[in-house]
C-alpha cells in the first residue's frame, strides 16, 4: 500500500493506505476522508475533489489532462498546485504524498 495524507483546510490530517491503480479521489472516498466529495464519480466534470499539491510532488505525477484543466478554470481556483484528485492515479512513486484540501469544494 501507498501512504497518502490528506490535510483538511483546518489542519486535520488523514493518513490512509491507498491502493495503487485507483485515483486519489477513489482512495479518499473509500477511506471516508472528509472534504473530498467527488460528485461526478471521477469523470472530471464537477471539481468537487480538488486538492493542492506541493511543487515537489507535481513533478512525480501525470500532467493535468484536457478534461481536467477546463474544470479547474471553471471553478476559478487560482492555487498554483490545484489538481483534481480523480485525475491522479496512485502509484508507488506517490508513497508519502501529502495533499491539502480547500476550505470547501463548492465555489
């Protein structure tokens, strides 16, 4: 398993054993991490699974795709590390990843 820590806006941390092959969103939902909604089920259509990734980790992930970028633009989140967690597949290289969540997923 891959250790991933999701940090709520208030600083509360939730470390989980994430299953490789699933997205960060799927792993968060399966582990009842509060703050990750994922209303669209992972189709990159709603923006309710936003996370903030530090620059050092962004280099270890796939680039945002053509489905992800318009959603991020639509929700208006200007954080430089914003990603949709449904579009990031958990791999062994992400072991130890810490991501932060916005105050709320609805704009």
